[in-house]
């Protein structure tokens, strides 16, 4: 199975998304898939470097090495392309969170790994238009962002439920704890600072929560 990696628009310089192209597809489908991937891969550093508003279709087409009409065969608009890119970025975070949830570590380790996958998506080395791109992700790809957030809440809830820490129960439901963790993660994501510092805050958040639930960290 062939994989290709894409950079996240707001975490320029780190590879975040892995798009799998299934083998044994017809030639035309394979070509179309490769072209879409080529466009997305070229678009990511454009949005990261110039921001959404300053990134034109002409710029995107030039970066992808094709004409405007050729680009429009795959994405009907800049907005459509941006939405596809956001969905791709969250897809890899979901995969990484799933891997962390199945790890053999403590409850704190697993929760941290799941939440860190999302943190790494939006935090880290700064780009000039990082905040703008994050705002545009909410404005242009709002439903995609919301669905991704709800998937993370559900995944965290499942891990909490399976671990069954002593203080988790009717008065402190797993869903409520999961929601609080993801909401707190959003605050950390919006903070500025070195990625190691933000990860440290996230680790503290997780350990405080797990201790409060009566589980070892």
C-alpha cells in the first residue's frame, strides 16, 4: 500500500497527514487521486505561509504545477480545497489518537497520547498566519472541526469507561470528564509558546484529572 505525507497548514514543517491510496484501482482513478494529492500537498505550505485570504487559486495552481482549469477539475473552489485539507489533517490526528488509546501504558499515558495528537496538529513552530488559518478553519470548515472534536470526546470517553477508575461513575460520568479534557485542550491549543511547554501543560492536565479519578499516573 502506497502512502504519501502532507504537511499541516498550521504546523508547517512537520508531516501530519498520511493519505493512503489503495492499490488495484483503475488507471483513471489512480491518476485523479494522485492529482488531488499533488494539489493538497502543494496547498498546505501556501496556506501556512500566506494565510487563507492571501492564498489565491492562481498561487495554488502554480504551486501544484498546473493550470487553474486543471485545478478546478479536482476542487471546485479554494474553500473546497481548504476544507479537504482540514479534513485530512484531522484524519491523521484521529489515527494517532486511536493508536495511543490501544497502547499498553497507564490511563494517563493513553489519554495524553490521544490529546497530544490533536495538540500537535495546531501547536508548535509558529507560522506568520497560524492564528488566521485556525480562525478560517472554524469559519470555513466548522462542521468538519466540530465532528472531529466530537470524535475525540467519544474516543476519550471510551478509554475512560474501559479503564473504570475508582471515582468515575454516576456523579462523574465518563462523558463529562472527556468533554472537560477536550475543552481544556482547546485552551492549550490557543496558547502561544514552545511545543514542549504546551505538551507539559497538557501532561499536567491529564495527570491532575487521572489523580482526581483515583487512578495511578
